[in-house]
C-alpha cells in the first residue's frame, strides 16, 4: 500500500462548492502547501471549516470562500488576521461564527455519524442570532433543559499537516498539541495529510512515543511529503513560526501595491517548490 | 519606591478578582490581567493553576517581560481540546477576558463592531466567550474606559450577561457568574438585586463623576464609593521586579 500523492493531485480532485475542513489552529501547523495549491486553482464557492489562521485569511482574500465556519481567525502573534478582517468588513462571504467549543462539537457529531450533539455553549449569546439555522433540542430527561442541537459539520474533504507520516497514512505530531486534526479527518469523506517528512513506520518511535501517532491510516486517503509545508505557520519542533514573513504578509493587507508584489513574489507561482525557493531566496 | 502607577493599581485590583478562587485555573488575557492574575498566585491565592498559554499546565510563575528566566516547570498536558474537557466544561476556571463593549448586565462584545453580517470592524470573533460565560466564573478588563466601551447596548453579544443568562432559566445558567469588571478608572461588580453593574470602587485620583461621564449607561452607585486599595510594598516589588521589570503594563494602562 502506498498513499503518496502530491498537492496538485489532491486539489485536482476537489470541486467548487465543496466543504473543506482545515486542520491546525490559528497560525500553527496549518497545511499551507495544500492551501497554496487551492489558491493556484480555479476552485470557488468553498465552505471552509477551520480554527482559523492564515488559511482562512488567504482563501478569503482570494475570494475562494462563500461560507466560513469558525470560532476565530488569528495569527497568534498578530491577534487579528488582517486579510480575513478585510474580507469580513467587505461582507464578501457568509460568516458562520460559532463558539470554539461548538465547532468541536459539530466536528465530533460528524465524526460519530450523528445528526447533532447537544451543546450549552452559545445559548444566550448572538451565536444563535447570527446562525439562524441552529435549532434547539429539549432534554428528554427530568431536567428538561433546552440546548442547542449543534449540527454535524460533515466535510467533503479534510486537509491536515503533520510532522511525520508513513506512506500508509499513519501520521505523527511532534509538537505539544494535536489540535483537532483527527476530528477533521473523522468528519470528512476524503482525507489528505501533508507532512514534513515521510518515514518508515518503524521509525515513528525514534522521535516520539506511541501517543504521538495520533492519525492512523484508516483516517487518511492520501499523504503528501511537503517539507516546509506549514510555512509560515509554526510546525514545532521542525520549525517555529516565520514571524518576519508573517509580519510581511499581514502588512500587505493595508496596501494594495504591497499585496500585489507579495502575491507575485510568493503566491502566483507554478508550484509549492517555487514557493519554497522564493521563501529561501528572500 | 517611585510613584505608584494606575496600571499597578489595576494589576492589584485584578489580583483581587482571583482572591477566593482556591484551586481553579486562572486564565487572563492582556498584559495587565496576566500580571494581576500571576500576582494573586504569588501572594494570596497560591493554589491557582495556570498554563503556559500553549498546551501545558505549569507549576512556576513566569514574568511577562524582562530577561529570560529558567524554563517553567511543566506539569499536566493541556492541549486545546483537553482544555475544554479539563477546565471549561467542568467549570474549573476563572477567566478574565477583554471587552471591546460591555453593557450594564455584563453582556460583552469582542466579536465585531457594527452589524455582524458586514461589520465596521471585525475583532476577535466569538472565540470561547459564549461557552465560558455559561460554564465558569468570568471577569473583564477594560484598559480604556469610555462611553464607547461601556455602552447601553453592545453590537454583538459574545459573552453572556446576567439578563440574558436569567432568561435561559436556572438550570442552564447555574454556572454563570460574571464577577467583576476592572477598568482603568475603577472596579465594578454585579452585587445588586437585578445584577445591574455597580461601581464598587474608584481608583485613587479618579472621581465618581469621571466614571459616570465616561459610562454610556446608568451605573448603580452607592452613597459612599470607596477607593480601590493601593498595592502593598511587597506587591509593588513583585510587579516591578519579578513579573514585569520592563513595565509593559504601563503601556496598556496610561496614567
């Protein structure tokens, strides 16, 4: 069995109108090489589910997103993602803004093939008014509590980035947090994992305990070796966030000329290899 | 010792918010709340638990500025998902969040300014505020008290206030507990019959009128409003030497 593939093959499989879940968290271990390949494609009208970072910022900036399902979008060291803000303030996509916990519950419901999971978080806040499709459910037990029926966030595709993977589709995180990557995979019909390095299965435990192999091959349809694939988000311990690059990216939101120059230099390129070369040569 | 700054008074007022919390996860966002929360742990609330802000509980209290110290002692694993399981949904947390807008019942907004479908200014988003406020103790910090922040009606409710919590019924709101609001002008609580915001104390050098004229709704004000207490010498030493040698809090709260 060999599930190795490329960003190009993965994105060729996607269609406009799909619902895509993106792993990682904020500006941390995002599958950016896959995001960049989507930017190079003619995909449109995507529904994106994310604990948002520059993945959300870039996809919104490129007009790829018709609906974003999120609890926040942040670059961590830069608390507000300026490209996302700009797109929000232009009203250029439907913002399905949830409590962070509800997002987890929606993914979990999809993972468990349930129509919904009851959740208290969100009640009383404007989460329920800005998401009018949310419905309530009453506990059938004596407490009779009325809760939000958080609908399953069923994904067509999940994209995640791990530190290590084998060609079978097992994946390992070596940083401190697995985020919600496994839930994204469980919630999706097709699951693609990029990684810093493909290793032999027997080599996983040279770098981390068995607990760090949080993605098993039942959860994955394709594996992409993408060194630097999370750049400019952090991918510890392989590399930290490229703060200089992130600041440069963030600063372009204010200045259309700077954005055009940034785009030409780093994004309007033929391939991920060209991106990595452009980053290296800057 | 040099003159006590307003930021230092705020830090101590914030520490006081965590005084009786016992063994609770103390989460504080913003520089002054971070210093205040850690001051509580280093003084009168030693059992408070905190994290490194990444994915681990820590058993040491790191500074927010100044030269690097020894690495924190890491204890329990606390990645984001376990954070929900371990502290938020099990109610074992007291969070201090910032508020871009807050109303008289403590409804808080840091999601966006203007209509949600097309905001004038997109801010943080809902984040965890809706769940936090229904599940565990919450306080707020406002470094720039004005009638644009303390408003009659917030544009979007991210953190749930007392009136909306009451409307959810006793069971759903049984963990709802908005403790205090600390601003650069004073300390506020909700210890009133209908949980309307009350001016609990004014910081030294601030008059009740200063607070009233910078607040966009009617505060509950008692006959004699006390002054917020001053930091002790030991608290000042901890703030200035141990927690914030560069005085970053004085950039967040100006005199």
